[in-house]
């Protein structure tokens, strides 16, 4: 038996550039072999479009001797074809002939830069709920790990979550609720449950404020999980006990999927308990401020902060936008300003310090290094563990120009996955296996961790700059007017959309017409390097300070 289910084939063709765009079917291992039996080709999406050569969907090996299609022993059903197959191609049950409406099917096919998210189906795709249900037994999950629907699944590699499941909340919403437990006479309890769905990878902030209840602390735990059943053991992250008028935070970079927030009161204690809470769910922009002019601290959204702190800005749908302090550097012994931020591998926060500091158990770290913070508690009373994950001197980063001024954690750029991406204050030299290379301060390196903590270096975001001493530039480096003269001072890469979010030192007109300053965040599309718009203007949200670092994902 052979079963081929839930594949997405886009412009399938041979190695020859001008080859015919063919999809070939057979049901035998060679022309002289017997046909296989009980073979099924179902729920596959075949996207082909005119490209100067004919698009064929044909039977191979059998076309000279047997023009029947499909070949004997092969059943075909519920497949989607962008263009109608040839006349001898029998109409199959559930066949769909239509544009599949992929997000970016025509994206530039540059080696290492093809993003699988481009080939996901849009909400109105004809592939939605058009598949053959029986295949779910063998392929219960899609490319992202999302469970296929109980009804008809989607055709292709992706399953878009059904829009009518009605989760109880969505990003940008605030809800209120009560959790309680009773000792007598029933011994029962009620856990606060809120469900939400992400249609794409997103950095998520869960903010729980206890507004009332008894006894202290009325909330024993807050859990983020996939399963809402009370006995489920699939907790992704959690917050410990929260007192009245106090907050607890979960900050996590999540893949697309369905999630549950459960709010647990004290259970089976000596007395009955109740906990009133306000829960906010958002996708935040994380910021740190440059130290210049901030000796006495700054104020935004009712929060007093310093340059060693990390703030979160969240746009809300059913209430005012929110500012929160997520990381208080002084609580974990940090005194220099935090000059880079990234959330990596779930909830680990990567950061760089603008100046040198001797940290307990780590030693002297500085602007060439990257620290990882594994949180036990986020907010004004920050607690957790710091460790050193990137030591600049080991990479021969020692000069002023090689100080890091922009980082992000693991990113997926098409067929290439980087463990880190970094930008520097000036010209920096990477030392990959292929030989030394240089980047300017508007460029970004891609790094892949090797054995023993060393890194292989790759060109990633390469803008044609004003310093062109080889090997500083690729011949294919792209001109981005306005950016080539400026230093990238904060960055975050969204690999779902192929967008580089940036903050620059000073101000500039990007692509000649778009004015930005160091209080703004703007986007450059990658790999086209076209203008993606101003994502956030700080002065419109009460932010009047120079940005030193940013992090966001899912905007």
C-alpha cells in the first residue's frame, strides 16, 4: 500500500531552469514492474502557473502503452489543481480546480530564503474544508502541528484553524473572572479558564491582576497550556502565587495553535477561597531606552523606569493601550543599560549590556557579549537566572565597531535557520569557514551555533553601505536609501512575514520619503528590501525617549 496525503507542491519542476513544469504520476517502481495495489493519492495541493513552458499533469512509464489515467491500482481523490489536468486525466471524487490562494506563492526562490509560511492557505482558500476525511487517521496534524479538523480537513500541508470554534478571548482583549474553591459541604472548586487561538507564530504577554479575594494569596497558580482539562499535564509556562492588587506575567514566543490559560485558586486549604482577577492577553512591543539623558529615569504609562529595564507596550481592543515593566534590571544586579533584547526558545530573554559589568558566577561581560535570562518571575519584582550564551572575544569581536547593537534569537529564513542574528555599531568581521567577511553597521549577520559554542557566520540582511572595502559587501547588496548612512540600533525579524523591524540611531528619510527617528520602529520587507511602513511611532503613545533595543513578533 502507498499513501500520499496532505502535500503542497508549488511549481514542481526539474533541475533545468527552462524545464517543463510537470507533475508525474506512476504506480510501479519501473516500467517492467507490476503495479502496486491499494495506493491512494489524496488531499494534495498542486500549484502550477504559466511560466513560458507548458504545465503537464501526466502518467509516466504508461503513457505509450496505456492512456488510461490514473494507472491501475492508484486511487486519486480530493486533490486541488490550480489548472485543469489534461483530457485523459479522469475526474476524481472531490477534485478542486481553482487558484489555491496561497499567501505568497510567487515569492522569490532564492536559495536559503524560501519561507514555508508563504505556502499556507488564506482564510478564503478553496482548499479549506475540502479534503477527504479518512486521511486524518494517518496524518492527524499539519505542517505546524495543528490538529486537522474533525469535519473535512483542508487540502494541502496546512490546516487553518476553524474560525467558528469561538475561543473565549483573542489578542488585545481584557476579561474579568472569578476562581474559587469550597471546603464544606461540597469540596468543589472552579478554575478560571480562557481559551485563545494563534493563526501564526506570535510573541504573547499574559497579564493577570488579582483585584480581590481571600485568603492571601487567593491565586495559587496561572498556567499556559494546550489542554484546558484540569488534569492535563501539558503546561507550557506558569506563574506562581499572586497576592491581592499584584500582577503576574507570562511572556512567551508561541507557534500557531490553540491555547488555554487556567487561573487556579487555593484548593483544599483550611478554608474556602475566592479570587477575582483581570486577565489581559496581548502581543507586546518590548523596548529599552538609551541611557543618555536618563540618569534620573523616565516615565511612561504611569511607570518609572531606567535604562537597565525592559518595558512592554501592548495595543488593546477593549480598553486603553497598556504599558508594563517586564524586566527590572536592578532586581537581578544589572546596572548598565540594556542595549539589545530578544525572546528566544519560548520565554528565555537574550540581552546585551552597553557597558562592562562584573556579574556573580559569570564574570565580566560587556557590549560584545549576549546574556540569557531564564525567568522565574517577571515584572517590577524580577527574579531568574542569568547565563552567558555568546562571548564576543571567542568570536574575535573586540573593537568598538564590533559592539553588538541589535540581536534576535532563532529565526527561520526559508531553508536556513539561524540560532542568532546580530548587528554591530560599526564594521565587524565574521570568520566563517569560507573565509573572513565584513558587515557594516546597517547590516545583519546570521549565526549558526557549532559544536563547543562556536558559531558559523553568514551574510543575512546586507544593505549597500557607505564603507565598501571588500569583503564588506556582497555584489548583490541592495541599496536602501536613507538606511545606508545610518546605524541599526535595534532589530527584530519576523520570519512568518519576512519582515525586518528596525530602529536607527538619529533620524533619516528611508527610501527617500519616509521620515523616522530613534523613537520609532519601522519595517523593511525581506528579501526585497522594500519599504514596509512605520510600525510604531513612540511619541503617539507617550514615549519620548531614544530607543536602544526592541523585540516583537506577530504584528
